[in-house]
């Protein structure tokens, strides 16, 4: 079974030869190749080569295309600061209020900047991977994008003081997220991950998700479905336990569960949606491989022993940090392939 | 007093305009401004503390309550105090900042407001702060605590430097870490005294160490 078939099997709760391993290795692949994050996000070939090399070395089942959460905001007209060893951030939000939409580029300008790099990387990786290893294009979701261009604090005050304005801004960023996702699919991505960390209950109360955010994320995924991606993946970090059932209503084939949520409990809440997770990202930095192994062993016991049929993909709750220990990612891949939980390590 | 309860509720629910109106009416009715802080704002903090467990914690509710507190302080309390607000705050000194390499400051902003409302003297260094500046400021202000925040794991080596610099300069301030990245670590991983899971967890720790009550 190749990696792509393995991922599809788990997504459809069908038997697989082993549990798919999808550690969220983005910038870590650059570090492994001796490149800086700056170099990684400035050339599509560099990004693709780093991703390919890391996957080939460690043997996990995915390739990711990601340039930081500000890539789309840059295409909309925001100026970024580019530190050498980490992803860029926005210098200053370009909107003063939600009504200032006209200050942004009317259509995303993806000819230059990080987003053009992401499209190149998708194309190169698709050529290398064919239909053997899934290429996952990561797109910033509408809430996070709104927080980037308005400022997260101002966005939250808008939500409270001018909810209609919040919704109108989200309608705009939803259009933008959809455009970006479409570009990555057309560039060669098999799968789109809609990554929306600012939609997390850590920022916005659980009870607002269904009415204020779900409709927008759902509309993006519904439109993308028409383009026939292999899978649609929704990722919201943090304490998402109380919004999981609503997240499933977006129509996502796969949802990430972050480390704060019990994975078995998540499975019970959303029995028909494949789940990816839920190792703590910082564990890959500060812990040793034995900790990773034990965590996966525990997860395997709780998620059931049937690879694929349990609808589970081993992953981290969010990006595995660029300064992680590579041997910890190795441990994840080893444990995903381990056949018998009772066998000695 | 019925109106004081209404002030507490207005602040806790983030209704800043109502909170200012309530506070103004209380002052007009003869309630001392110090009581507005201690029996009003601090009581609202207690209410939020009880509500905000880790699973129910969200920044929106906290920044709205924080805005209400700041509005009451700025528009009602400060104009009526003959001396500066700083003299009312006689609690321990806290140096606060987002560590070098990180420019996120929303959570730190909330911590600032909450600590101030709880009576601490807060020296906010902002974001992308060098480890040495935390220590220099702690020394200059004779701070009891250094609070360091980060959302990025790549900043962890800088967080560790704070302890090292404190030891070199003989500063005995307690070091507390917070923020989405640092919350995943143990205190010993970061060379700090405590890792706060949220603003109230951090406040409890400070209160316990300082012998203060909420």
C-alpha cells in the first residue's frame, strides 16, 4: 500500500497495512537540510526539495506545503518582516477597521511573495510524488486571515461590538481563503488543509463557533469539493472538544485533534470523521524518543488496533517545531508501523 | 450594595460602557474610589477566575472584561485620585514581557490588566524583549516576579537565559512562563519557577508566593 492509499484508507475507515503517519513537518525539513526558514520560503524548489528529502529519510506518509500563516495576508497587500530563522510576521495590520476592505488588493496577487513559492512547491512535489505520496497544501482559514489583516485584538473587539461587521469581514476572508486553496489545488496539491488557529475556543467562545464561524469554513470546503481534491482537512488548534461535532458539519474528511483534547473522547464525539493527532508539538523538542513511543502506544490502545479502520492518522496537534529532535519524528514513524503492541521495543 | 454587584457583573461580562456608568454612579453616591478597585474590579476578577477553567478559557471574554476594567480605571478612578494610580498599587512588582523572537502580545496584554486590577505594580516591557532587559528591569524595580510569555517554541532558549542572568546578577525574582508554546513545557525545561496555564493560574501562583489574596 502506498502512502496516498494508506491515508485515503484511514480517511474512509477502511483497512490499511499500518496506521498512516503524518507528522506535521514543515520548517523542520529545512533545518534537516541545513537551510534557513528564510531560504525555505523563498524558493519553491528549495521548499520542495527539503520536504521530499525529509519524507524520504524518515518514511512518513505525507508532504506538506506551508509558508507560515502570513503568506495569504502578504498576497492581500500586507507587508511582512522576514526573520532569518522563523516564519515571517505582519509588520502592521493593513486594515484600521473591518470597513477598510478596499485597502487590500482586490484579488490576491500571488505572482510574487510566499504564495507563489507555495504554488511552485506544490507543482514540483506533485511531479515527484505522483499518486504515491499525498501533497497537502495548507491554507490559512478565514478567521485567522481576518486577524492577520485587522489585528487579532481588533478582530475580537469587532466580534463583540459589531458582530455584523465581523461577519462581513469573514465573508471577504472566506472568498480569499477559497481563492488561495483553489490555486494550490490547481498547482498540484492532492489535499487541502484549512488551518484556522484563530477560530480556536482558546480565543473565541465555544458557543459562537456554530453561528459565527462554521458557515464560512463549511462554504470553503463545499466549494473546494467541486474541484475534487482527494481529501479536505480542517485544523483548529486548542481546546476544541466542545466544537468538534460542529467542526464535523463543515464536511471535512479529516480533522486534527490537538493535544489538549482526549483523542478517544474525540473519536466518540465524531465517529464518522477521520481524526489526525494528537501528539504535543513541544514534545518533539524537549522530550526523548521513549516519551514519544509511550504516548503513541497509549494512543494506539485507546484508538483500537485496526489500522485504517479506526479512522486515525498519527500526527501532531499542530506543526512540529523547526527546532525539534529528528529522532523523535523517527520514533513516531517507527511506532506507526509497529505491528504488535506487546512486542518489545 | 446592589449597585456594586451590578458593577462587578458588568465588568465580568465585558460591558464596558455600563461598567463606567455603574462606577460613576457609585462614586457619586459616595463610594470611595479605592473601594471601586478593591470591591468592584478585584471582585470581578474573582468571578472570571471561577468561570475560566482551562477548558472554558477564551481570550475574547477576558479582553472584554479587561477593557471594562481599563475603562473604569481610566475614566472613573484615575481622575479622582489626588495621587498617581501607582501609589494605590502597593502590591509586589512584576516585570512582564513577550520574549525575544516573538511579537505576539494579546495574552500578555490581558495579564497586564488582570495583574494591575489585582493590585500588582506591572512593568510591561512589550514584545520581542531581550532576556537581559527582563533582568535589568527586575533589578532596577526590585521586582518580585518576572513573567515571560511566548507563542513560539523557538524562543525557549531565550527564556532559559533569564534564569542564568538572574543567577549571575544575584536577582532572586520568581520567574513565571506562559503562552501557548511555553505551556506545553515543564518548569524545569524552561529554567523557570512556574508555568502558568492561563492568566488566573498565574495570578494564583503569584498571590500564593506573595501572600496576597484575590
